[in-house]
C-alpha cells in the first residue's frame, strides 16, 4: 500500500517513528510528513533526528490558531490530490489527525486511526473533540486497549473496524533501551505543564508556580522541563524569574527523548498534564499525579497508579503525599503497563495484511438499499406529519 503518515507534534513523532519503520520493512511505500504543529527544533526537529525518522516533506504553519488550521487543511487537500495514497495513518488527537482525515475522505482515501477510542469526556477539550471526530472519519480504528475499544463500540463503531493493538509509545520505550530504576534508588519528582487550558490561564499559571515550590520542599529535587509555550507564558506573566529561584526546583529546556525517559525512570513521582508522560510513567512503574480534572488514560486511574488533581496545588500535593508512601511506590511498581508489550507496530502491520481489514480501509458506497441498522424505519425518523 501507499500510506501517508502525517506527524504534527513531538509525541506523534515518538509514537509513529517505529510504526513508519515497520511499515516500510513490510514493503509498504510510506510518505512521512511533518505538518508543522511543532516547529521548534527542541520539540520536533531534534526528535526526528534522534529517532531516525526524517520526514519526506515539511510543512510550515504561521499565524494564529485559525490561520494555522486553515493552512494545515489546505496543505492536506493538496497532499491528497497530488500523491493519492491508498490510506492515511494518523495518531491521536491533535489538529493533524482530523484535518488530514477530512482531506483523505474527501478524496476517497482510507483513514487508519492509531490510538483510537481514548475518551476524557471533557466537553471543553479540543483534543476530545478531535478524538470524537476521528470516530466518524476513520475507516479503521486501532485502539490501544480493550477499554478504548469498548468506548468506540458504545459510540456505534462497527466491531469489525476495530482492532486492539496497544500503544506505540511502549515500542518507543523498549527501543530506547532505558531501563527501570529500582524503587529504592529513585529520587525526586518530574514536573511538566504545557496544556493551553493550564498555562494560558493566569490563575492556573500561578498555581503551577505554587505547586512547584511545594514539590521542591516536599518531594524534591524537582526537574521541570519547560515547554516553549509554558516558558513564554511565565515570562509574560513575570513569573519566570520567581520560579527559577524556587529552592529544590531545576528548570531546563525540553529534554531529548532518551534523557526524558531516563529522568522519568529515576523519579519517585511524575506530576504532569501530559498524556504521553502518563503512559511513560506507567511503563516504568512510576506513580503519576495528573494536573487535569479528567484523563483519556482511565486504565491508570482505575489501577490507582495515577490520581487526578486538576490544576489545584493543594489537591496535587495531597496526592503526592499519598503516592510517595513506600507501600504505594512498591505496589505501583508491580503493576503491569496496560498499553502493550512493545509490539504495537508489528500488530499494525499484521492488521493491514489481513484481507478482511484491508478491504475495509478504502471508503466505498453501500450496496443498493443496504443500511447498517435495518431496525430503523422511515416512520421512526420523520416527524409524524411527514411520515403520514
């Protein structure tokens, strides 16, 4: 097959690099596109180099959010018209996924959604909106877990279009060679915050600074890699110098992927609003405090490996104290990671090699008069005055 794989952000590069390699090794022609959502070298270019997945095309997005979305959609339409792939494989929930999928469907191209079925049930989340759009736009849904697959089925996605393959983040961690640090040798905390809903809100931004100070005092030393957006917001709010002077807190630029994993593995706690870090912490058996009121990674909450704290420093600190207890550290270290065994890329290849699956990828018109829900009738769908 000729498969286009767009990647928009650092997590997408990390998760899809191995999938791109596996697809090419299996004989597929893969065109990898950097869509430009992350254009800072610290967030994108260096990761491409580190993971050995140089893009075949690099797009540029400029202006405010609306203009960037418009440019991305226009580039996606041009891409489909020019290269006419058999399928587009997208991951996750950034703008890259639904916009490339929309362009693909307009051109009759199949859409494979990897990391399908995650749900936070947060109506204000743009990522949740994108995930729900993908339930309609995708022709094949590759879910990371059975829970994610169950969400898709509950929304009416046909079961034969769903496969549980795991999450490619585990593949990336296995390939990295970074090993789990024994519980007794772990120390300190890793703190990150980058989501617009947190760092663009002045009150929440101040709460992040307050939380960092508390962590430095109670769960330090704290490593705090600053996302470019977070650094800019702190600077504009006059909080960057104050944060830099907090005892026990070390600010740094975004870390390389291997360095970041090593920091996760060596920490007693991860405190974050990042979805990917929740998964990485789970792989290494590290407790996680989630700076959100909800999460698409419910498996970790169910297992007690992660606790939701919202952007509330006091609540987060209570969670930190609970998860820092030696018994909890040992219990969570013993839990299995719910996101796979490091063979997700191979399962993606196997799924595309299955004739029954491959036959579902390209959109097709139904047979004359066919309908998926034969129990529906005209009378049930029309107002009474029209049905009569």
